[in-house]
């Protein structure tokens, strides 16, 4: 009887000693599974000019004396920004002007990040076309009334990154010819052809989109699924604003 009790106790002792080992193995296995699941989806097969790393050294920009939250104008940074502010014209999905002036404002930290992207593009003789930047909340409300679909228009009840001065709608153009690069659809095209995942497009169009996406992400911006032109800077998100677009 004592021998049987001794064996049972010995068995429990061995199990208790081995449990941390198996628990550790299980933890490592779960982590390995998780790592496998979150592996990056393979890159697009379209080849583009390699993107050089953004230099980390301090850069002197025109608004370094201002806080990150200040609204500034990207055009002050470089003449290689081309303004085509669509919501100051009838050339948008609402078919009417929503802004008083064709101006672009961004939070200072967002404009700094965009300037880094522009510097990389300038090395390839490319500039940035600005379709939209800061957007008053009142304009967001008018858009939502026409297209109450959060895939394409953010609900004004929550506000968009544009309303915060945190987002840009952009494309690329050739600095030598002034021509816009072909991105496959117009700005504000609401359809699958404007989605990043849509690949039934000419190789050069896919290459242009990928170049824009890689450059912007390298500068700290994030894309959204449904619009090749939209990029948000999420590292510092600011409050919603609703002041009218200034004309100076």
C-alpha cells in the first residue's frame, strides 16, 4: 500500500516538474502560429524603382517653430506641390463647390511627413498633386447626405481624418512634363477599380499606385482599402475642426 502511494506521489511530482516545460512549449507554439498568421501578404508582383529609406536626421522645415497641431500650408515647403483642390470646383462627386477657396491646410506634423515623401519622389522627377487636405466638418456633412456609405465617405457623426487635418488625397505628376501619372481611375471614383486590391489594370498603372503607396507608407502614412488616393497620418490624431477654408 505504501509502495503504491509512493508511486502516485512520485508521478504527481514528475508531472508538476514537467508542466512548466510543456506550458512553455505551448506558449512558443501559439506564438509561432500567431507569427505565421500575421505574416505580411506577399508584395505585388509589379516592379517599381526601389524606395530609399527616409533620412532620420533633423530636417529644417519652414514651420519648425510651431507646435505639431498648428495648421500650415504645404505649398510653403516646396513649389513641387501642385494644387488641384477638387472640392473648390464642380469637378467632384457632389458636382458643386464645397470650399470657398482652392487651398490646402494640414497639421504641421502631417505636412512635415508629407514633405519627406515629396523629397523621395523629387529624386525620381516626380511631384505631388493635392486634391484635398483639411476638410471642414460642414463639408463632410454635405458629402454624407449625398453618399451615406462609410466605405467612401466618413460619417460626420464621427468625423474623418480630413476633418482633423490628418489626411491628404493625392496623386503624382511628372516634374518635367507636368502630366499626371495614370492611376487607372479619376479621383473620387467610387468603385472597385479604385481599390488597392484591384489588379485588372495595366502594369504601369499598378506600378504607379504601388510607388505612391510605398512612398507614403515609408513616410508614416496609412492607406485605406477603397481609395488609391487617400492617405492618413495616424501617429498623432487631432481634434475635429469646422472653420471655413481660408482664402489667403
